[in-house]
C-alpha cells in the first residue's frame, strides 16, 4: 500500500460538495503513477487560497487505457470536508513532511507520492485537529 496526495484547484474542485464519507468519484491526471494499486490511501489537497489537506480517501480503480491523454482514476472518500487541518506553512516547517513534493513550489500536478513516514506524520497532524479521524487509519498511529 502506498500514500498519495491528490491536489485539486479550488476553482475547479468542489471539495465542500464532493467530500462525503463513502461517496465514489472519478478524477483524472495526465501522468498517473505506474506503481498505483487499488487500496492505496489518498490525502486530498485543496489548492489556493486554502493550501491544505481537506479530506481522506482510497484509490478504487485506475484506467489502463494508455491511449487516453487524461487517465481516469476512481476514489472513495472516507471523510467529509475537513474544516481544520495544518497550514502549508506548518507542513513546510515539519521536519518529516517538509521534503515532500506536494508542499514545494514547482510545476502543477494532480498526484504526488509521499513516504510512509510522511503519511504517518501528516495523518497524526490531521488527527490532532480532527480527533474523530483516528478510526479511519488506526494503523498509522
């Protein structure tokens, strides 16, 4: 199992409307990771002006048709929209998370890998701000 940050632009992604525990959704990306597997865990990131994780989910399917420019992938949301989570400033100053590609300035993208230790730390910060999340991925604590 791997961990990924899925970035959505605030003006194009209605996270407040989409994020409902158990809801299925379809996303697309130009360059999906080759190492993706169903069951991989996802952190959903809302772009500017929010710049923070706003939900959790799981990868349920990946399109295998390489002829399609924007490859589709299916997700199941595990949370509602999170109103409280660490800021990008806090994440950039965290000794574990600061090296993750999703917190760095650079080219736009949708899918960003994070290590197990980064996922564990990010999850701990989310649980700190949202204690009810503790039951979603208890093995990360």
